[in-house]
C-alpha cells in the first residue's frame, strides 16, 4: 500500500518549471505586491488585470512571429475544432494590456496619458527553467499610453527603481539603448544586413534565417556562435536621426537629474518586436549572473498596430521570483521578516471551553486582531507547543475554572507573566499591548 502511495506522490508533482508558493514565502510576495500598489498610488497609476489566455494572433501581431517567445515558447491551448480561434496562455503582458485599453475605449488620441499597472500577473513560457525564471513566472509593471516625451520614459524607469529602493535594494544600474524611429532603424539596417550576410555562414541556423526575415532578432540571439559577430555589428546609436538623438540625450539628462545611474549598452535590443526608441534593463549586482530585475522600453507603433489610434507608449515588466532572489541574497533585507504571526492563541480545554474560544476568536477577528486556536481538542501541552511554533506573543487559556469565573488566563509568552482577563475585556487588553502592535 505504502509503495502505491509513494508512486502516486511521485507522479503528482507540480509541473516542471512551476513552484508552489507556501505561506511563509507568500507573505514575502504580499510585501512586494504591497510596495507595488503603494508606489502606483504615489505615481497615480490605475491597476489593470487581463485574462491569462488570449488569441494567438494578438501575440503574433504584437510580439513578432520571428521572436523566440512566439516561435518556440508559447503554451498553445487545445482547440475543439479547426474553426475555433487559436488561444495561448499569455507569454507577456504588454500586448494584452494594450488590447484591453483599445477594446474598452480608454484611448481617444495622441493627447492621452493613461497610466496603468499590474502587480502580480502570471506569464507562461515554455523554456528551460532557470534561477528566477520559471515556466510560470509572475510580473509587476506599468504601461504608460499617450505621451511621446522622454519624461514618460524617465517616469517609467523612476517608477521601477522606486519599487526596488522601497524594498531595500540599492545595488542596481540602468542599461540604456535606443532602437530609434522607423527612419533611424532603416538607415541602420542598410549597414546591419550586409554585415550579417558577410558573416552568414558563421551564424546559427536561426540567425541565418532571421538575417533575411527580421535582422534585429539576430542581435538578441542566445546562440554562442553568434556572440562575436553580434558584438562587432554596426550600432544603432551611430544611426539615430536628430529627433531620436535629442530624445535619447534628454532621457539621459532626466535620469541624471534624479540621481539614477545608467550606462549606454548598444547591444541591448530586448526580445520583442514591438520596441521602438528607448529600451532599458535594470540590473542588480545582488543577483549574480542572472542579474536582470526588469526590462522595458517604448513601443510607439503597437497601439495602432492592434487597431487603436496613433498613440505612443512606454512600459516595463519585472519578475517577482527574481526580485525575491535578489532580496533574499541580502542579510539585511527587511522582507525576510514579513511573515505575520497571530497576536493571540486561544487555548481551550474541553468542549464547552472550545465553544467559548470559538466565540472569542470571532470577536477578536471582528476587532481586527489576528488570533487563532485549536480545532482538534488537543492536550494543553500540544496546544502550547503549537502556540510556540506559531510565535504568538500571547496565549489566552480557557478551562473549566476560567469558564466559571468568566475570565481567561492571559500569558505573555516573552516574559511568562500571567494575569486573569475577563472575556469581555480581552480585545481592549490585547489592543493596548505594544507587543501586539508590533506583531499583529
């Protein structure tokens, strides 16, 4: 029998590249989400939540058919019939958010300034699981729809860094590049494509194909044989027109004015086709080799490409799993102590006491005090052990004599002091304890 149970356990595991978030860790997730919500409030952003699956054509049109995301990494949902729309679990969030903004009439034209954010949205990508990047991973981020100004780019980067600073991270820097407007990219491609063709035989098969179909994607290649060729390729920053150059210079000046360190990285292109103009990544030396905390940039053509008005836009996305790794690598990370303990453990001895304890727990909860108790009619020793394990600052004991007197025995678990406290006074008593205020 045990062998069968063991075999079943082995078979029924979380899918590869996913993980269960248990209560201790979930508390840290909530702390991150809380900071995201608070920064969004300060910056005046509204939360948006989109479905976990969308039409495949949305991602093909927005992200690009030649990208790894669309060509290799999407989870496709099974169709009931050939006539039915093809759906996929979303591999990224910008396209769904833009789709929603268009669908619900949030955009009327170029003068818009629509500030949207998401706090903990799951994405799904079929790729080799690695540290901080799972097949189901969660992101927070923003989409700022409307403004073409470098001020919008700077606000987006500032928003991301405000979150990291509020969480206690300091060791980060911004990698910055510009992919320019269509005009600048065309001038660049006239240099880039001949260069790639000259080196075509040395490139990976994917990059050989992309040289003809989408040369920009070659620069995002992960294949080792492509690295040297990519490093020596013509650089977009040398081909920016005057307007693109001015936008990029003003953005750098704005970041410097709010003391955000950056460095230009002409090889940064991001793995998605919708990017135009500014692209950026924020990295942290607290993370080791997988050091990217977030990435984003401008996507000025995407809204129109998906059927909306001509509407410039900029945004970023950040992975929560990877951010938590960065925070946990620091000994002083305040997030590690975010697990909230119940303030009171109500210890009941006997059936009548258990009923009274249930009533008192309900009153404590209604008063906003975190409290818990036993549901298994266990011994006093077992319940005290449970209270110790939970780390509750107070234990309130109710037995036969306490029921007769209408008062339970309140024990301070730090000092071991005890006193009788009437059932009707327990809320006020616990509320006035400074120890509770720090722990509940």
